[in-house]
C-alpha cells in the first residue's frame, strides 16, 4: 500500500499507537506525524510517538509537536483510561531522535504534506492550519476522522463517551475536548471528510480472543500491541463491565485503529452520507455533540461509517501486526 501516502495527526495514547502500528504493518506510507494534546499532555504524547517509531525502526518519520491545549477550552486528559504517561502496558525504548523544531501548526500550514490526513485526536492542529493558511483546506483531498457519535453507542446508549460538564448531554471525547476545532474542520473546504464515529468503534472490542490471536503471532509488534491493549484503565474496567466474560477479561474498545482500517480496507465497511455539524454552544447544550442536520438530510456532505465486517477487521489486525518485526 505504498501508494497510500498520509499525514497522521494523533494524541498517543494507547489506541493511537495501535493505529500507527496497523498502518505501518499494512505498508501505508506515513510521511509525517503531528501531535496534539488529548489523552495525555502534548509532551507525553510526543514522547510516546517517538518511542513507538524507535521500537519499529521508523525514526525516519518526522514528528511535529502541536497544540498543547484546545482552541478555547481547558484540556481533559484521561489518566484513568490510558495511565499517567498515556502508554500504560508498553515497554518502549528511549528515543534516539527528537521531534522537529517546527511546530505542527507551522508545518501543516506549509502544505508540504500528503493530500490525505488521518486524525485520531482532538482536531486542534487541523483547525489551526485551516485558520493560518487559506489554501490548506483546499490542498487536503481526504481526511479520515475518528470522532463524533451521531447515533447512540451500543454499550450504554449514550451519544458519546463523556458527559459534558454542566450538561445532561454526552459527546465523543475528541470532539468534546475541542468542539470549536471540530466545527472549523467540518465547516471547511476539505473535499472529502470521512467520519469513523464512536457508535461504530465501540462495536469492536478487545478481549481474551483478540489478545490470544495477537500473542500467537509472535512478532514483537504484535506482542507490544497485546501488552498495550490488555492494560485496561480503571474507567474502562467500569465502562465495559457488562461485556466481560470474567473480571480479568481485558475488554475495551480499540477506536483509532478502526479509522486506519477504513483507510486501508474500505471494502469491509458500510457507509452513508450525512449532513454533520458539531455543537459548540455552552451548557445546557452539550458542546462537541455530533448532530445530524435533518433539514439538509438529503444533502449529506460527510461520509459516515455505519458498520463493518468485524471478523474481517480482526483478521486484518493480526495480519498487519505480523508484518512488523
């Protein structure tokens, strides 16, 4: 898949790390990576990305540290999900290189990037690039976004995985962290927006069977992926309690890797076109909530994932992890 050239914007974070490993195993040509604060602060996220690349021998991929906080709001790190460093369960080497001196915003604004972006964290870096350079949105042909929740998710029936402070409403984490950034991206001139929402990513759960399949691969990358995914944070233990076969079953969603899988293998997905907008109001409105504009339902401009072949996805996860060392 060397013809698939991408820029990856992320906030590693365990699930971002799995998405990156998946892409590299699939042979995606990851030209550059930008880091945004999200799951943990931007410095920890940057270090995690450097360590992952060091582990797989891909320190040639440049990393650009980006926005430390949302456009207008406070950060919302998730130590009870991902650990204090964001990469609980991972035994990673010290990086031998550092991030680039140019910031993510400045780098993206040069538009010296592929026309395809995969974004699996808050959309702050992308929004800043859109604001900084009028040409940026027109340069980007495709953006694959893990975020949002236009329909109730299947575990609890909420419209997201985080209850918005001061509101009774729910939103998906990436959009809730920086709703203004998400709104800028969805209102931009980017030609093709592909949304991989929480209501789909929560239907693919890690657990005993997937853990065994990865460990049976025997490659260092597959075992690393299993070590990361099987280290389940306190909040996920509670969140997915109803899905466990027993208390030690490491059940959790894998989220970001689903977005990467849609990039590499769109044939295993079902999609629909929807008119999507993001709520940016103050409480009692739920900022970050993904809304379907019913007045323009027949003029949907966003390709939204509806479903996927779960068995085929898990098969691909094992295959691509086997391709790495």
